[in-house]
C-alpha cells in the first residue's frame, strides 16, 4: 500500500506544474464569471509575485553561487538559450502553418530562460555537473528580466503590440524582486522544517494555478475549440525544436573546453524552457489577444520533460559503461 502511495506522490511531484495548469484551467471553464471578476480586480501581478517569492524561498542558501568562476559556461548558456534556441524555434515555426495563438505560444516560451527546477534535476540524473546546472539556471533567469522582453519584441512584435520597457519593469517588479526577496529571507532562516519545505514546494504551484484560473475563464469558447489534431501537431513541433536544440548544444559541448559533466548540464538546461515565467508574461500582456497560446506553452513544457527524462537515463547508462 505504501509503495503505491509513494508512486502516486512521485508522479504528482514530477508533473506538478502540468497538474497546476489543469487544476487552474478546469475551474475557470466551469466558472468563467468568477475567473473574469478576479482578473478585473487586478489579482494577476500579485499572484505572479507570490509564485516567484516562493521560488526564491526554495533556493538553497547552502549552494555557493560564485558566478565569477563560471563565466565561461554562463556565457555559453546565454548564447545558446537566448540566441540560438529562438532562432531554431523561429526556423521551424515559420513553416508550420500553426494558428496565430499556437505560433505565439511556442515562440513565446522559446524566448524564456531555462527551467528553475527540472533542468537541474534531470541534468543531475544524466550525470551532469550540478553546480554548473545551478549557475546556468540562476544566471539565465536573472538575465531574462532584460533579455526576454527584447526577444519577444524581435520575434513577436508583428503579432502583438506591447511596450518592451514596460514589460521589463513589470518583470522586475513581479518576478526578479520577489524572487530576490524570497532568497534573502531564506538565507536568514537558520533551519527549515519539513512543513516549511512542503509549503515552499507547493505554494508556488497554488499561486500558478490561480494565475491560470484568473486569466482563462474569459476565453472559454476559444479554448474549447482547440482540436486534438492541432494539439498533436504542436507536440510534434515541440519535440523537433527541443531535440534540435538539445543535440546541437550537446555536439557543441563535446567540441568545446567544457568537461563532459558540464556539457551534459549545459545541453539539458539550455534546451529547456520555463513555463511559470512564460505564463507570467502571457497573463500580464497577451492573455486577451492570444487566449489559447497557453496550451502550446504547456505542451512544450510537457514534451521537454518527458524527452529529457528518457534521454537522461540513456546518457546515465552510457556513462556507467
């Protein structure tokens, strides 16, 4: 009995972001009036700040973050994640004939930094260097406040009108500063109990699900009109983009000065994209113009996790031989 319970909990933890998206979407479709009322009340920025405050609290202060000693791999990471990856995505999507919403969703998440958690976990599973994965993750997410709005303006300005400087300011206020405050607060805590650990793990998921609830109810009809065929096509394009980036970065790492463990961390982290930040940008600026774009971002996130989990096991087994 305990084994079955452990398996269920392990599955829930591995799919926690996807579950939060579904848990936010279904009630929004059932109660769209409540969802729209909350949106008009201006709850979105506060909820997003809550997500990233908890993300900051979740950073382990015992991990030494001496970025000056890792400038090489961080520089490689910035080039790979913010320059090469969006170019790959743009090249694939320009010939995809996707609907405007789905094109926007995939291109939007392609302009994001790496994931905050799964990239480090999967890189570690594959035999990567954990410290390198941590440095890449923190550096790229800090840079994203300035770089991601510029990328969005380059690749998506023809699809939507927005103020790049205003987006940077909002990301600083709702993402960077709350995360920094959370990390600073965590450093002041001498010890962390089990209940607190569960809180900082699941609280951002609750906030994230509520962000989805607040911003999807008003687009009920458009969301329900998305077909299974289109969802499968998005999944295929997501796999093509992700695998092209992953193996290109892996090829580069093998012909660079990076060690093999560093190369694994670099390849996995830089080919993954964070869903929470994509949701934050979408909900603050594009939810009304592209109501179903979130579906494409969610599919990409799901595809990257499953593909990388499988590939990580293969790489780990290969390293043991």
